[in-house]
C-alpha cells in the first residue's frame, strides 16, 4: 500500500503516515487526548460514526488507548510496516500463502473499491 499510494489513499489512511513519524511525536499527540484520537479514527473507519462498534468493543479500544504503552506499541507496529515489513514483502514478492486464509475487508471502503481482494495479485483496479 505504501508503494502504490496516492492522495485519496493518503487522506483516507492518514494514520498510516502519522503513526510512522519518529517517537515521541504521535505518542505525545495521541496521549494528550486518547479519547479524541480514538473517536476520530474509529468514526472515520465506520463511515457512520462509532455506532457500528459494539459498546464493549469500543470500551476495549478506549481502555487500551488510555495506556501509553499501547499507544507506543501501535506506533511501532505501523513503523515496522513502513520499514522492515516492506523489505520482507519485497523478498516474498510473488509467493502465495499456502495455508487456508480468511479475508476480511470493507467492501465499500478504499480497499474494496481499489482491489479485487479475493483474487489480489498486487495490481490495483482502474479507478
């Protein structure tokens, strides 16, 4: 995704670029008001506010994002995606997953509009 980004992707998935910034920038900004950050990001993902999330699930996210170590771990996961994971992806280019796989994605979101997920071969749809 990082290699095929465009303005629509960068806008819709801004958090991918925000969370990879060097520590402690995103950690500090999120930690200043984790509830605001969480509500903002989950509202954007749900496309109809946070009502699509079960209250118990939302509370789990809220509890986790109240913990600075969770915020840090989240940022580190995205930092890895933009660094070592890209290297590993290049090394694995062309390899198929040999085990059974369950694919879940938002059919109405950017991924569903851009990719034919079940037959994905690394190529974007023409949009």
